[in-house]
C-alpha cells in the first residue's frame, strides 16, 4: 500500500497499548464519557443475549447521546470525525483511515475506524475499509462491525467501521451468537437457528497473512454475500451505494451480513451489536420488554424473514 509519508502509521503490536493509554488520558481529562450499565444474560433462541441496562445516574447522559445521533441524522449536528477531537485520537491506521475512541462508549476500549476524508456511511465498503479493519483486528482479538445506513443503526453519516475487544463477557462464548454457529450446518452459508435472512461465512485463521491480502479476501466475501442476498449496489454521482440497509460483523474466523427492514423494535434501537447477541436498554421498561419478547424475536422483527 502506498502511504503518505507525513502520516506516522502505528507499528505492529502497539495498537492495544495505544488504546489503553489514550483511554486513561481521556478519562482523566473528562473527554471520554463512558455510559455505565448493568449487564444481565437473557437466553432466547439458543443464544445467551447480553443485555445491558443504563444505570439510573447515567440515563440523562445516554439520552443526550441518543438525541445527538437523531439530530445528526436530521442535519443539526456537525461531523464529529471531521475534524475529530484530539483526545479521542488513537492512531493512524493507513493513508485512508485513522482510529478514534468512541467518546460515549458502553463497551470498554470501543474503537472507531474512520475514513480520513468524508465518505457517506451508505457507500459500499471498499478494499481499503477492510484492510484498515483487519490491520486493527490483527492487533487483538475482537469483533469488527458496520451499521450500513440509518435503518441499520448508524448514528453518523461519515463512514466508520467499529471494533470492540473480545470476549464480550466473562462467561459463555466470546460473541454470544457463536453458540448457534457450533450447530451442524446443512447449508454452510447460513447459521442454524437464526430466523431471519442473512449470509454467513466461516474461514480459516489469516492472522499470519499480509494485511492487504486479507483485506482483499474479506472484501471479496462481503461482495459475494451482497450478491447472494440480492443486494446489488448502484452508482450515483461517482459513488457506489448500497441498495439497502444492512449490518456487517466479522471476527478473525467468520463474517455475518444481515439485511435490515427497520431500525427499532418498539422503542429499542437495534444495530450490528444486536446481531452479535448484545442489546442495550435505556431504562427498566425497555429491560422488561426485552425479557418479555426475547432478543431473537427483536432481531427477527428488525430484519427480513428467511425464505
């Protein structure tokens, strides 16, 4: 990859330490504003859903974050990534991407992998996007995810992948939905037990391969999944756009793509993390709703039925 010589890319093996140091400094200055939650496990449909409820003292801050996301979608807030807040900056990933801390994080060490120049969140992911995502994922075990459009839960228009460390909780599978991936699969392209339309691919470890080559391979998987689901992209004003909203998730060993029909299940917004098996309740009423309806039913409601 050709890189801009003015950009000092992080050295291999240093990203995790950079994340921790940046987090500590941003917490001390108050620039980082984590949302404190209480976690519970709610089994449904063969998945132990990790459900976090915002603690009472943090609910006002959480509402501000959600409102800011809604305002941004309505064009009322400036782009937080251009320019970015300096205390949130972690590292330069490539000549096209940098990584920032998620300012209002629910999950510790939640990373945003952002394009340097503005690209719309609903433009198709590129090879460079996957190369940047993999370069970060090669540094520590994690889950990369992407909210493709507003209906898929994207709160910002500026293109950004996201990365959280694994495991997601101290017990169970590193990613809760992986419990279904262990079942016998008659069709290797789908996950048994997921009652909604999706595409799935398991792959052999590639951590020893060149990052650029892995990024190309992942991009090919992604484009094939879109094709299999009938989500053919289209061009408009020199941009290649997605034909519908979707969530994409990938780890060091699998990729999952889920087309979306709606963002909300009643009052609860569902994004890519939901399809990993983790949900967020803003208050006890939403917690009760998740327990009553079940996490899998919520996902089914916000996706499309399997044919």
